[in-house]
């Protein structure tokens, strides 16, 4: 399967199953669809000879054939048996999302956690519950060495002492069990101070700092409970924090909605403030919400991604580039095909833990009672849920079969699929469209910068 | 090759052999909490 497209002046050919990316001239671009269909050479020549010279067409055909023989073009998807065998391995848990506080000091309009409360009550995780969670993780992680623990909420800084105590406890266990904890923190910044920054710089492998972009955009969606905006309070703190981490190992992370479809401006606003690691993603909301992304927004959003990608290439060439998480792609050393096809790990390798210790398949399922899997004291009680998530992969989804992006999104988000279709084995269609566009832009950026490095 | 520039020669097939160690980052632990962006995680098996 081949996916070919034109973007920002580049003709790009992605050989989907090998992951090989080719930048081609017009004649090859036009030859490829014929070759993919298995047309004989004389048909290709006769179909294209009005547009190109015969010799040129023959060269293009020969180049394509060479790539095919080398395994870089027209390759087959023969991974299914390997993935199915891989998925039968015993489940280990390697990552937890700890809901350290089901409470929040902001009242963001789009919050899937409903202002931190997740369809439930306000609560803070006790040290004892958190400790049990870490013990469970160590005990169930098999031979995985890197264990990931994200302090999430609500707003985790509303329960900061417990975060610190859990980090200390985790560190005390590392040597005993030959594990390496990677702690991360997701915060809205309201309570951020120097002491917290210093602690995080020592202990947190990554921090995610929530901000949506321009002041008016951020403040409309991310107000305090009294309605006032959060931008002015958080921006200086985030700037200081990012600098204190040498502009690495963090993301400023925002959400865009129907109300700021010009979100490239928000990404660039964050970059213009000096942030080098930026992540801004589309809101996922019920269609009845006025801020929800609609199908008719897709074309506009795709234009905006194109605009952002072109601007990123320009800035990179000027020596003032930045990273946009959703355009990150590693064409030479990215994840293995097992990782790419077996899904995000929710419900199996990755679990969310509520303040009172309940397990859910991921942070987005918290509060959906039919997905309650067990708790930190008794372990996993609903192995059927675990099995269902284990079986959820690219090959289990009809919509992924002919999609070129399946090696980049790994079948998409199970929670989004469930929200829109009532099943984890479907796919959230708007999300898919946007994901495909992002993959195209990400590859175009690589093509543009590869050209640069040659000159 | 006159008409084609290939950006990468490390193919997905090659990763079948030694892949699957599971040490790489879980995607939602990085910077997405509402989408699935597995393709941009780094492999930790070649370090």
C-alpha cells in the first residue's frame, strides 16, 4: 500500500507497510499509481507520454522497480501473525496515571474530568493508596525496568505533599527491585512555585504545563471558578519553569476547540514566548457542546496544520525552530512495529488509579463504572476488561485496514472510540482525519529539512 | 537515483526481529491525553 500526496511543494510517497518515505519528482509521482495497480510498462508509457518524455517515464519505472526490489516500495503488510502472537504475551503493567487529586482550582470549560471530579466526588489520594499503587506496579511489571508514573488530576499540586512522598517512596524501591521510575507531572500551573519547580527538576522526567495559547483563547476556556482568566498568573511561572529545565523535558500543552480554529496562532504564540516544546491538540467533546470540533471544521483545521507546518520549516531554517509534539516523527529510529500496531496500552500496560485506589483502563475512562477493573488493594478483578483491551489493536478495527496512518496512531484512542461509537474497537472519525493530516505534515517537514541538509 | 530521494532506509520489517521490548514510553504519559500518538515515541532498544 502506498500513500502519495503533495504538500508545501513536495511530492511525497509513503510506502505504508515498510514505513519508507520517498520524495519524488512529478513523473514518478504519476507513474506510481499505475505500478501499484500492476499495469504493464507499455500502458504506463502510453498513458503518460503526452506529459513526459518516454525515456523519462522508463527511468521512473526503473527507479520504482529498484525500490520495490529493495523492499522500500509496494511492500505487503505481513505483520498480523507476529502481532497476534505478541499480544498473547502475559500482561505486565508498566505505567500508571495517578489521579492524585480529583479536585481543581480551575474550571476549564472542556474538561473531560468535569472540573476534576470525574462524575464523582472531590477527593485527594492518600499516601497509603499511592504507595499501594506503586507496590502494585512494581509487583506486576515483570522484567520491565522503566516504570512510568504520571501525577495527574484534577490538579495534582492540590495534593503536593503526597506527590513528594510518593516520589521519595518510589525512589527508595528502585534499587531493591531493579526498577527505574520515570515520574511525570501534569499541572495547570496555578500553585506552581520555586520549591515545586526545584523538586520537579530533580525528580520529574517530564512535566506537562497546561495552557491553550493566546490570552483571550486561554482565558475563555481556562478560567478560575470565579470566571477570571488564568493566563496572567501561569505564563510567567511556565516561562521560568521551562527555562529552569533548559527548555527540555517539558511540554506546554493546550487544547484547541471549534472556537479557535486558527489554533496555529496559538501554537506560534507559545513559540514566540520562547517555549521550545509545544503540544496543542483538538478537543474531544460531545457534538452538542458548542466548542466541539465538527466535521465541517476538518478542512479548516487541515489548512491550519499546513500553515503551521510551513511556518515551522521556515523557523527551523532561520535557526529558531521549536518542537510541535503532534508533528514529531522519527523516520529512522521510531518505535518498532509491535508498538505501532498493538495500541496505546490502555487497560493492559497502562492503568489509571483514582484517589481511592480504583483501577480504570486509562484516565479517560475514570468514572465510567462499567470499566472499573479492580483496585490497588485487591489487584485486577475484571480480567475480561483487560482481555478486551488486549485484543484492541489495528487489526481488530475495520476502519484501520486501509488507512495509511495506522502505523503512526496504532489504531487511535480507545476512549474516543468508546465515546463516539460505544465500542473500543471502532475509531473516532474526526480524530482519524486530523491524525492523517498531522502525519502528512510531519513527513513534509522531514522532507523539507532533508533537502536543507543536502544543500 | 535521479527521480527519487528516499529519506529512510530503516524499515518497519527490520524492527520485527528485535522489537517488542516494551521499554519505550506509553504515549499518553508524554504530552497527549486525548489522542493516540504512538508514532512519535522513541525506541529505547537501541541505546
